[in-house]
C-alpha cells in the first residue's frame, strides 16, 4: 500500500512539474516599486497603522547604470567640480608645498583611508571584467571631503594611514 502511495505521489509531482493544467497553472508574480502609476498593474499604499506588514525582499539594481565610473572618470569629474569652485589640493613635492589637481594617486589614498572598495554605496566589483566601477555618489563624497580642507586633506590622510 505504501509503495502505491509513493508511486502516485511521484506521478502527480511529475505531472505538476510538466505544467499539467489538471493540477496546477504556473503563475509568476513580480512586484516592483514604481513612481509611475501607468506602469503599475496593482496600486498599493503604505499605511503606518496597518496590521499587514510589507517588506522589500529583493531590490533589483543594474550595476551598469549605477557604477558607471572608472578610476580615470572619477578623477576627471572630481577635477572638473573642483576647478568650477577654484580649488586645488595642497601637496608636498620635493619638500615644498605646491597647489595641484586631484590625481589617481590621491584617489587611491581616499580609497584606502575610507575603505571605499568595501562600500556598496560607492563601489562595485565586476568579476567578469576584473575591475571596479564607481558611483556618482562617490564623486560627490570626494568633492565634499576635499572642499572641507583642501589645504591639508592629503597630508592628513597620509599621516593617519601611517
């Protein structure tokens, strides 16, 4: 008797897997948060005192649209923004203080000090290309940090890393 039940269970499971409409109709439902109501099939609203809790389980982000910058484009964008504010970094060259642009060396200094490669807000590692991509938020962050103290930031970061 047990063998017959196991056989029937396996047969039914196989039929269900083969999308036999006698047992089941496969339905895939994907819910996404959108601001455009015309793109929505179902409209919902958030009510703070509702007894039904809802959580975002999976948020799909395309890294190619977020981490669009390479090291060189980050350096170029930081320099463009600093130039617009008439800011140069003060660095020590040959024992003397000089005013210079933001360089890839300075970028690496920030990356190490702030551990930027481990922060998903700023950085994404592309395994396929064996490279890092950086967000525009990183450019904003770097410019804001530099603007706070362009005279001493490079020396301060170097001193704190020693």
